[in-house]
């Protein structure tokens, strides 16, 4: 009986070793997707926090400059563009 048990363990080990790369790649993809989602979510939350912290009169050297132009109508968002382009809200 122990011979069959050891043979079954050996077959199970071989199957696990052969399937590990397939399962491992999918597992890595899932982990990468979750990590990128968390990074994007963290970035959005921190950006929202920065926008909420900006006073209405931002100085040109503050961390708020360039994010949102509070002196113009709320629909105008400052976007880095080439010097010959204009951005309208």
C-alpha cells in the first residue's frame, strides 16, 4: 500500500511541477493587474487631495501651480502643450 501511495505522490508532484509555469504566469498577471490598479487608485486619491488643498491664489512656485487654474472659469484646465497651441475649456 505504501508503494502506491509514494507513486501517487510522485505523479502528483510531476503534475504540479508541469502545471506550475502555466498557473504561475496567470498568477503573476493577476498580481500585476491588481498592483497597477492600486497604483492608479493611489495616484487619483493623492491628486484629488492636492487639488482640494490648493488655495484660490496659488503662487507660481507652489505644488498647485499648473494643476488647476483657479483664476479662470472652472472649465479651464491647464494642460502642458506646445507654445503655439492654446487650450480652451
